[in-house]
């Protein structure tokens, strides 16, 4: 009998009813398939939960993402076991337009990146326990045959001229990113090396801690906050339906960040948007980032500095506004993925900018976050990431792909793009996750691939283009 260590992660801000039901069904399926299931019988959600786990030896370790979780429990519990780990993500339940109840796939994606960083490897299956294909994949895994890693054909194509890319790199040189707070715990893609960014791109990073950020926000006058709020309501009247006190707090954040941008001559801001803002300020600041983005400054949440670098590179190569997204949903039969984040998109990226509704944050239930689908058209998906390969002297790597953002309802509360991918969608998701690429990709509606190809060659950064 195969012994399976099943570790189920979750986070209380997601739908624990669905998370628990999926965990129960996963345990039952494995038992029905003849496995001896060991490991914690409850969802792992806190550091205390992690500390209480004494994981027995097992033939197979399954990381079951019952809902989203940061990667720290996965690294603590599975970083040193005999791999590969089998990561299992769930389909998203609920109706069109509801909140993202689980965000399970993004959680596995994030965990895979962190596990790769500690020398672990991961294979991936996606789907619920009642699906025939999932049952077959698990049955094979119990026999020692793990799901394969997708081998997508590497693409190549037109190269921008060296002169054009040299000019883009000149534009990047001496640009400055404001970094607010530390990266959230367990968010390895949000870790960066400032010396590396300076050496390769000429970029500098100016840091501000959370105490200083909150001090700046507290110094914004009521008059200035009210004016910013009035301007936001005039631009998007739906904001008037959001709790006014919360919305004005967000306007105060917008003013404080814009003041800092002006004083420090910042070209981008990467900010630790949680947990302090919802817990200590009593508001979610997504829409303040969208407002700043509409005025031309790059913004990223979760203090993702390398995400901001990717966006700045896109813009230097000719992109207009772009957006930082998670891969949260897969429809393999339709060849599409859904790309999402919780509501910080610039309103000019909306499918209908005149109806870029402002609402509350999908999980925290606090204002203010955008709630509208993203615009249609051909898109480039692109990300600059740290590389753990010691042979790569640049310390960075790039992943890139292509697709078509199609007209569709806003699948999940926040900002969603429904993208038919050029490579097979399921294979692309598998390659990104098993390759340990970041959970954050940048979506651009301008074809910047020729410039990225040339830039990668000029700087010696490895490029995987699918």
C-alpha cells in the first residue's frame, strides 16, 4: 500500500466551506484508490498549525491547495522531503461575477516558486476529486508514475533592432522604483536584489518602511483627501456607493503616495498592500493604485518590485499601461486561462472605461477595489524572475507567451481577463507551475516580444518563450 502524506493549506479570508469540502473529497479519493493517507487531518492555516505537524515518512507527498496560501507552510513542511512533490489545485466554484472563492491554482503556483528556490521540485494536477482524469492521474501517481512536465515548443521570432532596444535601456537607466514595506511572508517572487537591478537595467530602488508610510498617510489633510475623493467620484460615480469613510481613507493613501512619487521622482511604486492596510487602516488600497496607474505611474501590489521592473521594461519597449495578474482559472477544453487581480487595474484598461465600477475588496469586504473586466485584444504575457541556476551570471530569467483577451463577463470580482493562449492552455499552466515561475505575470496589450527577445540577448538573460 502506498503511503501518501497529504498536506492541505488554506487561508481564512477565502471560502473555508469549499476548502474543507474539497479536502474531505481528496482524502476520500486517495483512500478509495488504496492509499494509506497520513499527515495533518485539518487544514493548515497558521504558523501554529505548521509547528504542530509531525509529518510521517511517506512514499508520495501531496501539497493540496484547499484555498490560496502563501508558500511558507509548503516550504516548512515539504522543502526537505524526497521529491518531487505533487501539487494539486482545485477548480474555482461559484457563479460568474462572484468573488474568487479559493484561488487554489495561484497558491500552487506561488508554492512551486518557493519550493524551487529551496531546491525542491513539483509536479502538478488541476481539477476536483470527482473528475475522471484526476482520478487516473492520482492512480498513476500511487504506482510511482507522476504527471509529466509539459514540454512546450520554444518559440522564436522577429528581433527588434539593437539600436531600438539600446534606446529602451537608456530610458530605463536611472528610473526609480519606490518600495513600501517588506515582501509578504511566503511570497518569494517579491524578493529582489537591488544591486542586480542597478547593474543590469540602471534601476534604483528607494525603500520606505510601513511606519513611515502610515505616518505620511496620517499627515494628509482632510481637505486634500476630500478633494481626491471628489475627483475619484467624478471619474467613476459608482464609488459613491462604497462606504465613504473607507473610500476617503483610500483617497488619502493616493495623495500620500503621489506626494512621495513627486518628491522622490519615482517611476513606479511597489507596495505591501496587506495585511496592514485592511487591518490597521481599515481599508483596501487597490483603487488608489489604479488611480495612480491611470496617471502614468507603474504600481504593483504585494511589494512586487520585480513585477514593477517587468512593467517598466514593457513600457520602455513600447507598451502602454499594463497590469500585474495571477493565473487563477483554467478551461482546458476552451484553450483559455483567466488572469485576475483583486482590483488595482487602471480604468483605461477596462473593457468599458466609462463603466469601470468601483466596489469593495472581494475578500476583505472593505473599500476600495475596481470591479470590471479587462479589455480585449492580442496580449503578451511576460515576467522577469530571479534565477536559482548558479551558472546564470545575470541571476535573472524571463518567461513569455502570447494570447488573445476575449470579450467575456468579469468572471471574478476584481479585474479579470479571459485569455485564449497561443500554446495549449493546460500545457502552459503546467509549464509555468512546474518551472517554478512567479504567480505574478504582466499582461500587455502591445506586442513587445521583439524588444524582449533582443533585450534578453543583449543582457544575456535566459528567455523561455512559449
